[in-house]
C-alpha cells in the first residue's frame, strides 16, 4: 500500500496493536494519543489517511474531524467508535468523515476501509488536476486523451493526415470516428476544400446513388433539374462515407468503379464527370467478416482499406474518461448558464467503473444530464444517470451453491466473452485469438449479445 496513516487514539495498547497490524499489511502508520498531538503531526508531516477515535481526552473526534475536513479537505478521515449507533454514524459523516468503523475493530474491515480511502485520495488528486489538464494534455484537433491507445492513434493521424490515401476508420458506435475523419481533413493539404459527409445507412437505397453521383433532369420522378452529387461537391476536399458497411450490395460495384477510375456517371446521364476527392470511410461493422459472408465486396474493401485506423472504445482509455468529462463539463456549464466547476471523487469513481457501451457519445449525454440536474457547483453521484450510479460489473460465475441461483452455460459464455473483450480494450482480433474462435464466429456471437 505504502499509504501513510495518521492514527489518533487515546488507548496506548490499541495504538500499538493497530500499528503492528497495519504495518504488516503494507501501510505506514504513525500514532498519537490526543488531538493536539495529531494536529501538530499533520502540520509538520504528510499523511494520506487519518484514522480518529471519536472519544479523545482533549477534543471530541467529531470536532477534530470537522477541523481536518475544513483545513485538509483532500485527506480522507475514517472514524472509530465503540458506540455504533446510527446517530453517531450520521454525525461522523456530517463532520466530513469518509468512513465509519465500530469497535471492537475488525482489522480486515479496517484495512479495506483504509484501502478505499487511499484510492479515494488518489482519485481526488486526479480530479483536482482536471482544471488544467485539458490545456496540457495531448490532443489531435477535437480528440482528447493521454491513454496509450490515444497516443498511438495521434501518431498515426499525424503521419497520414497530409496524404491522399484512402482511410478506413473502424470502431464501436460513439467512439469518435467522425472526429478522426474531420481531424484528418483539417490537417491535410485539402483543408481549404470542403469535407462532405454522408451516412450510408440513413439515406434510402433508391436515393443513395443519386446523392453520391448526382442525376440529370428527368432521370426519375421529381428529377426536375440536374443535380451534382457529393463526389462533385467534395471536389478538392474530402468525402466521408460514414457507416459504409451498410452500403447496399447493388451500389457497391458502382462505388468501386468510381474510386478506381476517379470518375462518376450521374444517374440518367451519358457522360462521366471526373473528381479529385480524398475518401475516408467509417464503420462499426467487422467488414472482413462481411466480406467472408459475401455481404460486402472484397475488392471494394481493399480499395477503401488502404490505411486502417481502429478507434479504441472509451472503456479501454482509463482516466481519459475524466479528461473528456471536464471538457464536456465546461461546455454544458456555459450553455446552461450554471457555475459547475468540477466533479466529486465519488462521481469520478462511478464514471471510471462504468462500461460505457455508448462510448464518448454516452459520456457526453451523461455529463449534460448531470449539469442540468445538479444543485451544486460540483457533480455528485446522484446527479449522474441512474444506470451509471447503480452499475456493477457482472461476475462471470455466480459463486453460489444454491441450485436455484446457478446460471446456464450460455450465460457463462456470454459473460466470459464480454469480459475478454473488455480486458483487451475492445480488440476483437485479439479477443478471437484468446477465445480460439474465428473472427466471424466471434462477430456473430457479439451481435447475438447485442454488441454491435
């Protein structure tokens, strides 16, 4: 642990017993038998957690807790008392205590409480650094992060931004694929040209060809005038094909031909129109599995996938969650005209523990919800959406001997596959290798589990 614990307890024998036990567990304890000595020690030394008996000879533990909470708000206080009533517990919490332990002290419970308090202290320090972190952290345009996956992503973005190669960006929904596409365009030699975006899953199949390639007057009902397609509108810029995995099979060969010849034929037209456009495509589907299934053309896949970028899921980015939270906090505080300056350590713990199936988009919504709901200048757990507040990671096995509570093998498989996927940071290739499954089988199982 290496946590420095300040013990203030009037029983000399109790102090020696606590010191011996805690030192054996890796803590570094120092003890004093009255409040004034504890105050002096804290003023001249550094401690990570304070452990106080509620009854002291010169000052009550509650009053001492109030003083420490006011003067050293970043150091958590754990209270001990032989009077384990609810009223005493409430008084301790109101005085600013982080936790409450009753006597006789269960040393295992005490050690767990101190460990949690240490983790709380560490997290609180990280939260306190958030105010300046955004200015100092690494970023690439609107992408923010200090985690290793994001550092590696920034290196790749920097290397390929000022090129004309086609890029395929893959990753879970809400992980920032469009932000990466816009960052690539902004830092490219085409930045003075437009970036045109189309969501291939949002346009009806009957209209998608016209949207991409344009049409001539009379090509179909309501085609009253000639219209340029998005390839022509993106001239000298970038065309971003979002959700390209949903491209209708009938349109795939036409797109392939356009990319190979750098020309498009408007619907109903007889002449081809040249274009000079960089192509960036994105999908949350496993296109290699789609190729194997025959639902996506292999030659089109290779034409789009000249360079591949994989966006890491939010759950694999560690404390980037807090950096992004601070970024959204500033945005929504200003928009809603509320003075919300930060988040509590307890709220940060909830954010870090949650699995974020909706990734950055879900975090954005959670912060907007919290800013709208909070009555304070700091976000607390109760301000967060309920599913985040109450989230608990699912155990793979139930750990019960009650036959009525045992789970079927299919549920064990589901939990284990999702556990491996989370542990690998969403890397499906590595997940498939660990599970000894082919990628197509893994992809189908994840779809069955509701993981896109």
